C-alpha cells in the first residue's frame, strides 16, 4: 500500500518496507497492530514493578503529600507505561494496563485515567496543526486530508520565512529570499530540493556554491558579523570598493576579474543590471565550478595578505 501510495517526505520518496522496528516494537505488514503491540504486556509488567518501587520509596521516605506522590507516579510509572505509546496507541496501552478483556468499572476508570494522562501529545499535535490552520477535533476525530495538511503547512512555512526576511538586520535571509530567489518563493518551491544538491556530487564544489546561495560565506560581509562589525563597515579587504557581499565578489571585485573572463559564459548574457537571481539560474555544475574557484582565489589572496 505504501508502494502504491508513493509517499514522500520533503520531496524525497519514502522507502516501503514490510516491517520495521520502532522503540523496541516490531511492526509488520503481516501482523495486525494489536499483534505489534504485544510487547505492551512486558511494558505492563515493568510499569507494575515501577509502581511497587514508587510506593515502597514513598513509604520509606514518609512521602504522604498527594501532589508529590502524583509527580513521582508521573516520573516513575507513567514514563514506563507510555513508552512507545505514540505508535501503538493509548487505547491499546490502556487495555493492556487495565486487563485486555476486563470491563469492570475499575479498568474503565484506569483507561480514562491513562487516556487523560496521554492526552497532551495529541493536544500538542492538534495545537501545532491549529497554528497552521488545520483544525483537529480530538473529541470527534475525522480523517485528515493529507493534501490539506501539506498545503497549510507549506503556506505556514512560507509565511515564517517571509516574516523573518522582513525583520531588521535579517540581511542573510534577505540575500536568499530577495537576492537568490528574486522574491519568487512560493509554497510549492519550498518543498522542492534545489537542483545543485543532486547535480553537484563533490562536496568541495557543492559547499562553496551553497555558501554563496545561503549568504553564509567566507567574505567580510559574513565574517564581520562574528566580530560584531556594523554591516556598512564590512569592506572588501582586497579592493576596499564596497561591502564584501556575494554580489561584490561575483560581479564587481577586481580581484576576481580574471576568473570572470574564464567563466565568461556565466556573465556575458546576464541582463543589466546584473542580479543574483538571474546569475543563479545558470547550470548548477558550472556555478559550482565558479564558486569553488572563487573561494580558492580568495584563500590565496587571503594567505598572501597574512604573510609578514
Ligand atoms: Zn573587492
């Protein structure tokens, strides 16, 4: 079914397997979920031991205050009982803890108690989804539309990114959203893996390109941030002709003039005024070669300047 569904996460296809192990519990395509939760019996025994231990410690230490006893119960017993419950479900855990087929008033009360104790994770999920505009009624659970959740989450993520880029001093974020992406980011493009991450396999070429794209590079515009130098004073040490941004290194700095001639195909057809957005539309492999050469040339000049 997973193979038919062709599920994906962040644009990457999820591998379909017939069984997998999570938190010590093996889930198999040929076993019902209750079968997978069979180890819950061991959990029940461990929880019982933990409860006796908790009671014994309370008695030995003379702990009688109910709030303290409840806190100890939460720490020592609930933690054991709820182990892995996010996958095998609190109903199964409650059934296991209260006696599988028992329908006595005591077991019902215990089920209610456990349902109450383990509610918070469901509430946290509902609250997180509600923040993204997806309402989840825990009292009347309805099937969740995967496409609606995906769309709402992408829109939420895009808004977070856009809000972050408008904050004062968010120059690196603006470099990416406005410079590299040209203000064209949309919810769909957020879930799409940048082509260079797949095309450029060698880390030595991929990393410098990633640095230029993200703005987290080796130039003064970035390194000056570490030394708390005001942005307008992070000048290029090679030419002094401007703040050492990706734009300056790629298009303007005379230090890299010969490099631009070598990579003339990246520059000759760029419309004026040159923009990073248009520049980064070039084939990723070629851009990666340029970025690696740019960094190498900077390193050589930097090392030469550091010599006594
Ligand atoms: Zn320069």
